[in-house]
C-alpha cells in the first residue's frame, strides 16, 4: 500500500479501535448497552450531529470554521415550524400563504443556505476571519430565532411531519437515513468531484490554489452555504423529533460538531481530513454520551470526560503527523 | 576560531551536506563560495543554531559545541545576517535591533533612552542616515539590510556570518559595509562572507572555501587563486556557454505590455510604465536587485493586483483584461512563483493531484473525477519532464526541490500556455537539476513558447536569456541583447538609479 494512503488509513484505524474499546468497556459495564434497541438509539441521537458535522468538515478542510451552525439550526427549525403552523399572513393585503410540508422544509433549508451564503460573503468579499464572521452569525441567527418565535416554542404538527424525526423506514430511524444520505453525498463531493479537490487544495495551500486559477472565493462561499443548509436539515430533524421548535435549540451544537470533526482526524489548519473520520468521531462522542448515561455518571463528569477525549484525540493525531 | 568535522545533514530526498570539514580563523574574512544549492545556507543554518539535527562535530574556540537553538549560538558568540531579512516590519529600527536583548533599567522597565542612543551610534557606524524611531516597514530594502547588520554588530559576536549581505544594497552602502568589515577584522573577529559576487570576494576576503553539491571541494588563500579557477571549482567543470541563438529574427509577438504601473498604498509606486514584448521562441531574462519590482511585475501580469495596476496587456496582438489568475491562465499565461513551497504547490497533496489541479476538467468523466485519467495525465508529465518520484501517489513535500519545481511546471504544460512566467526557477535546486531546467526551458521555446525569467543569479540570466531586461526601483533601466551582455553592464544597470 502506498505510504500516504497507509498513513491516512492508520489515522482512521485509530478512531475505529478507540470506538471498539469504548463499546467493549460499556458492554462489560452495562447490560443495557449492547442491544439492538440501544444501538439504534445512539444512531438516532448522533444523526443530527452528523448532519452538522459533515458541513463542518468541509468548512474545516478549507482551514475555516463555522460557529453559527447551532443558531442557524434553531432559526431554520423555527422557520419551518412557523410556516407549517401559521404560513405567511400578510394582514394588510388580506393575504394568507399556506405551506405544505415539503414547501416548509424547502423554505427552512433555503434560509439555512442563505445564512451560510452570508457567512461566506463576509469571509471572502469582506475578508472577515471565519471565526469572527460566524461568531457574529451565531448571535444574529439566535436573535432572529427569538424575534420570529417571540421566544416561545412552536409545537404540535401533523404526524407526517414528525415522521421525519421519529419515524422508521426499513428498520432504521428516518434521521439515520437522512444522515446516511448526507454522508454518501459528502463522500462523493470530497472524493469524486472538482469542488472537493478544490476544498482540499485551498486548505492545503491557498496561495497555490489561487495561482492555479481556482476561484477561491466561490469555493469558500459554496462550502459555507452547504454548511448552513446542512445545519437547517439538522434543525428540521430536531423540530420533527421533538414535535416542537424550541428557540433555544442547538445551543452549543457547533462544539459537538467541531469535536466530531477533530476526533475524526481532520486538521483544524486545513487541507487534511475525511467525512468517514467525522462519522467515526460523531459515533465516538455518541457512544460516550450514551454509555455514560447508562452508567449513571453525573452529567458534570460526562462533560469532563468528553473534553478529555477530544484533547486526547488531537494529541495522538499531532504525534502521528509530527513524524512525517 | 571555528572548525567543523564531517558535518552531514540530510533532508528527505536530498543530502544537503556531506562530510563538510572547514576551518575559520579569527581576524580573517573567509569567503564561502558555491552555487545555489551547494549547501552554503544549510551550513550557515547549522553554525547559527537554526538546524540542530546534524551529524558531525563543531569546535568553536577549541571547544566542542552543539547548539540547541539560535539563542544558544548567539550566547556563544556567533551572529548571522540572513539572506532573507528577519525584521519585524511594524516595529521601529531600535526595537528591531534590540529584539530579545532589550535593555532594562533598575525597575525592570525598558530603558528606551539607552537603547535609542546605542541604536543611533550603530546606525552612524553604518552611515545610515535615518532616525532610529523609524518604522522598519518604511525603510528601503537596502536600509533594512543595514539594520539587519546593525543587529549583528550589537551582539558583539566573535564570529559573524554574512549571507549575501550586498544583494540588496547600493554601491556606496557596499563601501560602508566593507569599511565596517575591516574594523571587525582588526578587532580580531572572524567573518564568514557568502556572496555570489566574486569581484566583491576578491576585494574583501582573505581565505576561501569552495562548496559543491554539499561537499567541501577546496580551501585556500584568496590572493593565490584566479577568477576563472574559482568559478571552475565552484561549478566542477569549465563553463561552456549554452548553445544559444543570438539572432534577433523572431517576429511573432506573443505578449506585449504597455505602460504597466502598479501603485502601492501610502508608498511610492512599485512599477512605473513598464513596456516590453515577448516573442515566440524567446527567453527574456529580467534581472534586478531585491526590491526592484521583478516579482511584482510577474504578479501583475498574472492578475494578482487587479485593483492597483494600470496599463495594457496584449496576447497575440489582442488586448486582454486580466483581473484574476484564471483570466491570465485562459489567455495562455502561466506562472511559476518565486516560492514554490509557499505559492506553487500543495505540499501535503500527492504529486498527481498537484499536477492536475489547474486542469481538473480534463480528468473528469461525466462530472466525476476519474482516477485512471488523472494517473495517466500525471504519469505522462512525470515521464516527459523526468520527475524523479517513486510514484505519482507520493506526497509532494517528500521530493527534492528540483523535482518539486518540475511539478509546478508540469501543472501548466497540460494547459499548453503561450507565455511562461518563471520567477527564480532554479532557486535552491542543485546544479544538475538546474541544467535540466534550462534544457526544458529551451525545449519549450523551441516549440514556440515565450518565456519571461526573473532571476537574481547573474550567471543564470547571462547563460539562459536571449534578451535581458534590467529593472531597478520599479523601472526598466536597460534592455541588452544576449550577445552584448556582460556581468558589468547588467549589474550597472541594476544599481544605476538616482
């Protein structure tokens, strides 16, 4: 096997081994852990994080970051919920526009994409550092969510909508299918099309990419737009799952997504990473959360452990790359 | 003063130094001579503590030493003036000179008065007529070089290494520098002087050491060797002028520049009314000192400064507007940047992905990247250019400089450019790779391409170019046909301004 590929796979192998060890430890310590029902439960729980983390992976490979995804998730969930529930009423024109489920979902995703697009615009055209631009968007989107919902949850929908969050299809929860679809699409993007190659090239060496004639700004805007849209998908799933759009939904979800990406071996300095790694990272975090809950570990300790795992993963990754 | 025994330093893919033995005496100026890539800079980086992992031994003042960093070397009494400037642009001259060695008063506060006074006197010794409070970014390159020298003088080191100290300064500044060197010599300091300008070396150096391909070839007294002998030792063979077509009968103009200007914010313009043509089959060499605007010229042509530039660019007599690199690329222009690692390659990517980067369209099948096509494309270029790599899947950073440079070239050849802009195409690559590069360039022009080559190496400019343009402070100061060009008239034009 070629050296580069070997090293690449070795990184993933490590995450895989870590995941196995975690599973074995929890299976030994708790008899509830290693059951089909719990496995599906974990998968359903992580599917929202995977939606977000896939977008985050693309952003981070370009050497950027997106802190706004949690708030964007909340806003898009609220928009979809609000449109489903109330439609758009223009009282002065005596006009009422109702939304079908598909229409409301589409509108939610478009709002997410639009916010991502604005992130990209600020970062490329106005040269705002990604950290700052998306931090601003984090606050803006949260504020807009509150404005839109007046700070109240928007609840109770048709069963055909809550199916998206709570339903089953061919033996798997619907959110898992959605996450799987996104993962497959993202793998094709990163491995098989020009855009993916450009993402890696920009993260690896932006100057060289620019001098190779790549339209850096366009690629970055596309990537942030995708991240926004995927956060919206996550928001719709969360809303459907809870049968309610909570104005506080998604708080600190961006950190879970970044953690999954980093544990999966994607470098924060850009140019290096994989979707598969992120999926493994999300699984590790999911299993850890689930196992610690089953073992009745205090939520305070859960946070400490989770932080420790992130730190450890990055340290191991750094030690690997240092020897190159 | 300093003796090295069997110093060997390897980088992935290249042995930069192999069993280097040399002796540097106190009270003498020792010239280290060698072509680019001979290992001079690597050796100096070892002596000054930049590289700490090497084989062999160094004795300094009769004691074996091994530095763990540059601070170590400075404490021991070795100072280096690097070829690249290492100043902090937005600090003042004084702050730069005292960086890391600030004087403090009894309360631990910065003693600005004392530092200012010392900086003033240092600048006076160097005949630099500027206020020590001036921000370094506002200085001319030559003045910045003098500040770098002042920094080394402050250390009061016993061994001072000067790596190409005159590459950016004017003749009068060189004279001052030489006076300072004389003073240091009488104070029994040892000076290592690296320069490509042999005339300078004959003027100032006592001893010489020739490095070639990472090995010490010979050392001796400067006055006992002649100019031509020295060159022969450097190159390892008699230099045969390349077979070159001196005739001036090329007619088809590929690229025409008209009044290219480049403004800078809050500063004097970088380029003033640059106009020239490049014909098919011609290599135009552009020579100039550091800061003359050569790189900026290529960047402007390639669309990297769209907002600040003015002027017209014609390709095949058709005016084109270049606002970003892709416009230039589509017009048939390709750029090999000065710093291939920083600007030319994605070092962590495989060779094949670097080669296909500007032309991914060609390896697509129904919108998807096709690995077979990409591999075939890479293999074709690896073979055509003789790129030495274990496979097209090798990570680019593991290749030697010469091979990396060929990859940057390969990237563009697939797009079949009309005009190649080469910025320092052979910087830091070894002699053989250099010659291969020259051959490649001549192959390309013989097929009807036009090349603009920017180089700081006079010998390179003289051997390769069909026509030489000399730049100084953003202007073209001379245009010389290869047949009439000599080191003298080219250098003079590069310095003659004001």
